[in-house]
C-alpha cells in the first residue's frame, strides 16, 4: 500500500482532517503530522520536532505533501506574525533538499501562500496593531498599487495622503518588512523546484484581490516562476485551506495513471465570468487550475467526461451566505438552479454517471434553496461530491478531489461519510446555523463571534443540537440517516466548526 506523508497548513479540521478523510476513499495510507506537534492559531507549531518527525516518516514513504508555512513559521497565522530574518527562513527552507537524499524515490509536493492583506481591521489572525490599523494598511497598499498603474483617482490619492499622515510608521514598516521576507521565501521555494528538490509546487493566494500588497507580491513571484521556466511545475491561483486535498489527490491519480475528465455545468451563463469574493480573477480561470492541480483535465461535453460538475454559481456579484434570504435580482433572475437540479437528476439516475456539486453561489456557506431541490430530486446521497464552504477556491479544492477519488474507487463508506459531513458543515453550519446561533443565542450567553467558551463548551453543545435539527429537516429522506458523533469549535470562535459525522451504515452502499 502506498504511503503519503502530510504536513498540513495548520491544525484545523479543514487542513488536518479533510485530507485524511479523502485518502480513506482510496487504498492509500496517509500519515499526518501529530496534532501535539502543531500549534494553536497564533501559537506556532513545534517546528524543530516537526522536522525530526518528517525526516523519520519519509524514509519509507512514496509521497510527501508539505506546507512550507507550517515547516518555516509554524502555521498559517504564525506566518503573518514571525520575526525571523531572510537568512533564517532560507536555512529552514533548504532542509527540504535533504528529503530526496534520505529517499531518492520520494515524490515531493509543496505549497506556500502569498501572504494575505485583509481589507478590514481585526487582530484575530493578524498582528495586534491590525485591530486598529488593518483597514488603513490595506487601503495604503491598494491605492499605492493603483497609483503605480496610473489608475488612482483624485479622491483615492487624497485618501492615501491622509493614511500616510495618521498610520504609525513602525506598524507599517513591520508589516511591509514581513511581507518582503515572505515574498523572498516564496521565490526561494521556486528555486528548489528549478533544482529538482520539489516535484510540484502550488502558490495559493489567500484572500486575493485585483489590487494591493498581495497582488504586487503575487506579480513578483509570478515573474520569478517565469524566469526559472517552471510554469508547468508551479501553479499560482486563489486558495489556501484546500490545497492539501488537491495535492494528495494529484499523487493518487498519478499512481493510478488516471486523468479524470471533468465537465462543468453552470447554473448561470455569467457563472464562469464572475469574480468571486476574496479572489482576483474570473471563476472559470480558477476552475481550470483546480482541476489541473488535482491531476485532471477540463472537457467540453458530458459524453467525454468521467465527472459532471454542477456549478451553482452567482448570476452577477457574489454575496455572503448570510444574505441568502434577501431577494437579490442576480440570484432570482440571472441563474436557473431548477434546471441545474433537473440536469443533476438526469446525470445521476438516467446516465448513471458521477455527478458532483460545487456550491459557489455564495461565499462562506451553501445555498439552502439548492439543497432543498437536490433533496426533492432525491439525489443528495447519489452525488459523488459536494462542497460549499468559505471561498469558491476552498469549495473547488474539496469537491474536485472528492469526486475524482469517488469516480475511481466507487461510492464506499468513506465517501458517504465525507459527503454527509459536507452537507452538515457547508450547508447546515455555514449556510444557516452559524448565523442563527450568533444572532439569537450568543448575546444572551455572553459570548461573541470571535470568542466563545472554548472548544467544547455550551456553544458547541448548542451548535450540535441545532445541526441535528437541520439534518432531520433538510437532509434526511427515505432511509438516509446522518449522525453527528462529535462537535467542537477548533479556534474557540464561530467562523469554523469541527465535526465528526457518519452516514447511516444501515443503507446498502452501491459501487
């Protein structure tokens, strides 16, 4: 049995658990970094011990999937807080070269983020000063970038002058200096690809935008990729927390000599051209990268496809899932989810083909109306994959690997468990229950969105109870049952939830 070693981006379930659940669909062994070596949000991982563990585990491994942010800085959040200099960073990064010395047949896949620059003021995942100055730092970079392109108007230039006058220089300098070092390390990782120490590398853009500090850093790194002539081995596109799923699937597909052919079917003619929230390019361009990165290829028709990907896209601008009960013309008129559901039934029941759903109509949660249609068509549990969480890239990098693995290995128990988890988490929690708990319960409980009573306190108990009611009302039909075995709040806040979910084993599993 082939062995894959994973060093994830951080300790949250989306990074530490999802890849393991997907690998369970296949007959591959996934060994992931022990949770006790990983950090806790702003607390960095035990990096030296993590390297020792890695060197030991890769000696009999076939593939390693590595988060450079974890192995250098101790995780995604510590990558925005560290105080290391460029030399220290490069010395740690160069330890990757030793992996193939220890195991010459090892396939090395890595990923390393372009550091994000949030448009809002919050120190939850950023330096403390971002609580007061985050918005100004973002606008500083945004307008400066437009200024260099001669695109800034007079009001923006006036705003930039005002920001320079009030923004403390020590905070701006600290922020810009860290960005510079991280970009230098981005380029150093590309050098390792050119040298052959890394076989394939993804540079995800976390919370990207067309203009700003992140966009400028992205261009610097892209130019370096072109200079080193490694564009076929280094992909750069929006994403972050889904990349572990993608790279594990890429290796499994490669070992199986399987190139999944994916046909996308949109709910809106405008769908491929919508620029999703927190991203910097039309959805259709990112879709190409996500499919290629996982080892597949995009095709133009259903007959030639292994997988039909139903894409529930916005009709115009993408809104937040928390706004989905509002009457929005772009959603009511400029898309047709009824046709998409009808087509999904035709593909699954008449054609008997693998059919999956990328629920990207909204950011940060699934489309509850579309879930209702899929249930009415009785195809929820006939799907080969579903996702609808966080950014559209997070969703694509989950449902594409899921459906690819299912299309090769069949609809086994691991597949049904993960499919059920996605319905409960993406549609249930992200699409409905998170907002309900925040609006109706948190104030009276004395908690806030960013701070609840620990991982397993009364908020976690309440969330589990609300999700169980959602499951019974919105997901279950005939003999299909979904159970929540455990619920917790990984970072003691409301943004994400940790769930252990299982599909009822009383129903026969079809192959």
